[in-house]
C-alpha cells in the first residue's frame, strides 16, 4: 500500500516540521555484540500527533526491522510494523525530496550506481519526484543482477531503465546521479559530471564497514 508518492509526501512533511522546530530527531544509537548489532532510531512529530522508533538487528544472516508508533498525546501504541520495505522506501524518499528541490525540474536522465534493495527505492523516488525523467542508467558489478534490476524497475516506473556499460557511461550526460552502494572507494571521476548535475550520495551510516 506504500507508494513512492506517499513516501515522498510523508518524508517532506517530516523534514519541514524538523526545519520549523516542530519535530525531534534523535541520533542513531547502537548496541554492539560480536555477532549482532542492535540499532535504534527515534523521533517525534508532535504537530502530527506521533512519536516512535525503529529498531533493527543486523548480523551475517541479515537485518530485521520493526517500527513502533505511539500517539504523542496519550502515549498509546498505534502500530508495530515490519519495516524492511518501509525503510527502503523512506531512504529513497529522502533522496527524492532532495532531487525535487535541488535538481533541475526538467531533468531527463538519471545515472544510478547500485542494483540492490536500497537502489530500488532511490529509482522509484527519483521517478516520482521528477516527472520529466525519461531515462535511468544503472551500473552494477553483476551483469545478471543489473539486467534483472533494470527490467523490474522499468516495469515499476514506466520509464526507460537501461544497464550502463561503465561508470563513465552512467555519469556522462546525466542530470541526476545516485550512489547507493557499500563501496569505500570513489565511484566516478568528477570530470565526467554534466554542469549542474545533482548528486544524491547514499552509502554506509557507520564508520565501521
């Protein structure tokens, strides 16, 4: 039931409240064990009547996400939501909001690094935020995964989503660049960038890789 358009509207609304001093955003906290890490992200939108947190564990077997949402006035529990896809859509929407306000409104070509779960959210949000977007070029290390990703996202967005042959081909002539990888090394040369290109740089949220 969650679309990119709904996610964009919600994330933009929350950021607007935060900018106006009407929200709380508590920095991420972690409890680390040798095998497993517990991550807690919490915040409040009192003007919208909610307070809550996302908790997730991560280890070699994967990640498990849950959102707990409470009524800001009464403290009563409103929902417990499995939040794997929810988090992916929210992360993508943050980049979508940035593109909506900072990229050129007539942007027609996007270049995306990454073919994973989070990259999907970024492509969905970019297409929703920029109606003029016609082409998304995608670059990934695995050709089979790259081809599958492009086919799936073309069907979901109704846009041309094509596999790029190289990092340079991904960047050249792109109005919007998105990086959604775990790479610790630079992905492209700044000289390849088109003048006025907007960059959404997403990656690790911790110094420990």
